[in-house]
C-alpha cells in the first residue's frame, strides 16, 4: 500500500498477460497449502504403503531400495507363514464374532435407549442422561482390574465371546448419535402416530428406525472400529489361541514367536495388512459418514 | 366448570409419578443395567479394592483381604517405577499436545483453502486413526528397528542404541506414534471449527490492517479455542491410557522401564502378579490426575 505510486510496471504486466496472470497468482497462493498437505499425506500414508511392500517381500529388505517394489523379490509366502502361526480364518472369525456381537447389542439396546432419551418423557430421564455423560468420562483402564476380577474370575467368562463382548455391549457414541437423530425428527410425526393408537415400540420399529438409516450406518462404522481394533481387553480375556481375535493373536505373535521366524517382519506385516484392510475399506467406502460432530461427541464422551 | 378444569389440570397419579411415557423405563432398562454393571459397580469395586489388601486366590478359596487404609496409595507414590510411569505421561503430553495443536491447525487451515483433492487429503490423514494399533505398530517396529529404513536413511546420524531400545528415545517415539495415529481426528475437528469462524471477522481484521500472521493469531486461534481445549483433554486421557505402544513397540516398557506406562503397570502388578488392590490404587491415582488436568484446562482455556 505504501508503494501506491509505483504499481505501474506490475499493472502493465498484468494487463499484457491478463489470461495467464490471475490464475498464476491464485495458483501460487494455493501452492503452499497444497505442498503442506502433500507432505502431510505422505507422512500419513507411507507406513501403509510400506506395510504392503514389506508384507510381499521374499527377502526382507529394510534398506532404502526396499521401499520400492521389486518384482524379483515378491511373494505371498508371508501370508502363508502368518496363517500357519495364528490361523487367520479362525482369528478373523473370532474378531468378527466379537465385533458383530458388540454391534448387534449396540444397535438393539442403543436404539431403544436413544429413542427413549430423545422422544419419551419419564421421571429420571435427565438423571440417566447425566449419569451416562459422567460415567463416560471414566477411563476404561481404571475399570480394567475390577472388570477383570468380576468377569474373568467371578463369572468365569474368561475365554468366552460373552466375556469379550460385555464391556462393549452398548457403545455410548452410538446412543448419542441415535438420540441426536431422533431429536431432529419433527414432533408431529410421533404425535400423530400416538393419536392413531400406535405403541411406542411400534412407532420406534415402524417409523423411527426406517428413517434413521443414515444414523444407523454412522453408528455401525463408529462401533465397528472399536472392538475390531481393540487389543487390551480381549487380550486379558482370551488365553486360548482358538478364541483370540486377530489383533490379540497378531500382538502375541509379535511379542512371542516373531524371533523364531526366518522373516518375522514379512509375517508380521502380512498379518497387519489382513487386520488393517477391513477397517480401512469400511472407512474409505463410507468416509462421508465420519463427520466431525459425531466424532466430537465420541471424545467428549 | 371448575371441577372439570381441576381434573384436566391434574393428570393421573401414575403419570405424575412416572411421567407421560412410563414405557421409557423399559426402553432404557438394558442400557441402565449396562451402565451400572460395567461402569458404576466396578468403579465402586475399584475404590473398595484400593483400600484393601486385595489379591488373587484360587477360585473358591476363602481368604482374608484386610482393610489397609491408604497403604496401597502410599506404596505406589513411593515406588520409583510408578513415578517413572507418571513422568512418562508428562513426557507424552508435553510432546503430543503442542505437536497435535500445531500440525493439526496448520493442516486444517491448508484444507480449508480452496484446494484440489480435498477428499483425498482428508481421507489420508484419517486412515491411521481407523487402523488397529497392533497393525501399525508392526510397521513402526520395522521402520525404527536398528537396521530399519529410518536408520538406513539417517546413516551415521542414527542414534546408538537404536530408537526403540534407546532409553532417551523410546518414550518420544511412543508419543510421536500416538500423535501420528490420532492427528487425523483433530484435523477434522479443527477443520469443522475453522468453518464456523465467520468470514466477516477476517475481513474486519484485514480492514484494520492485520497481516496474515496477525489474522491467524487474532482470529483463528481464539476461534478454535474450544477445539484446543478438547485436544488437550483428549491428549491427557490418551496419555493416561496408553498400553499397546509400550507393550509391543518398546517391548513391555523397555529399555529397562524407560517407557513404562501407568496402564502397563496396572497390567503387570494387578493381573500378572495378582496384586489387584495395588493396581486399583494406581488406577484411582491416575483417574484423579486426569480429572485434575481436565478441570485446570477447562478453567484456563475457557476463561476468556
């Protein structure tokens, strides 16, 4: 602004190159963010690329040349090795039962609770909601020892799917998502159904749930990644290899048997790819569902 | 007239006692049972255990578990391993919070500009967050191994001993790993916060002669303050809860306990060695610490 008397050369230049200059200036302004974002994306994605590369190497190559695909050094043997060590179909099935069980109970009980907290009036509702908020601030790890004493030593649910699922039976974020969704629906919808004499259960199953498909999909995705990726709790509950979810079996493989394998990293990384793929694919397919508002409530509790 | 007005204004007794939809109790009952059985009761049980010499005995055996007052707490506070674990939480937060706030805000600001491939960038930052820790730790182990790619690139600059077995590097690498894994979430939260800052504020600042840096510090930073509070609180909770990283990445809190975490200590003391009362006391001290940090944060960051 101080050089207001001398802008002529630039202006002249601009005039001469009108079709080119504005885009070039705009693209220069865009260049820095784009460069930063690209560096960021490399930092975030490289380990995943390297995971796949490492999982396919016959001879482990951790040098710089190993970061590039080498057709002469490709193999699927690592997948066979990890399957022999931890029985991939079985551990995947266990992960599926653990995750599927938690999803099922979360959907059934979460929809009921979310509907009641949003649309029904009963004494003590506010208390239930506040208790839910308060209790969610508790770190799960604080409860790890008492839960272990109760579930594994008290009810003898060690090495059972039920013991694995219990602490994940109702995902609080899902209850939140359902409550928020049902609150947004117009009041008249529910009132006219009530006037027609429909029971609340009927209103929930025939009107609210069919409308709630987007909320249900969000809740499914958010609930899925919890148990699928979880290590600590199923690790405490399962000692038998044939009941361990993949994350637990792979972690035990990393900490115990890896040293005995000829190519431990190849097998570890092949297992890591199998563990990562379902969650990553689910995320990529439904990534528009990962909205900041839902995730914010997930952290706040 | 007056009588009918009285009857309509006074709903039946059951409705006054229970509310308009008593069926709501049936609907929330499973969730309430879950909250009580999985959260409220174990919380009380944890407090009880922490004041007793609670240890594991053979199933069915009747053993005495005497009340020991604050013994478990004083033992923990005097234990150098516990102190090291608490120090590690502080190191974790000291690395994680500034890095998350700075890089998260920079990436979110860049994403907020009109740029191509936005969906791709958003997705790529988020992928570590949705992936199992166990899977990505496998890659980090390979990357930071003594003959791993990171040391191959660094050559003579590589630390000796290597990252994960070096007592001054083990903890920072864990903090770096956690920051990398969680950052995508905070980028999204910051992006949402940035989009809520009204454009007029930037225009007004520009009219007042504020440059880009001044606009950033005077408009952007205060505008995203609630998200920053959230980042600090979430980082504190993550810092108090990390377990998989020291268990797998640095081989059970190694080298020589340099990366031990409170939860790893709860696991080894409470579950492996069966000293459940002692482990419960560690858990309660940890929870009190997290609550204190959260309250201070709320107070300091939300005062303005």
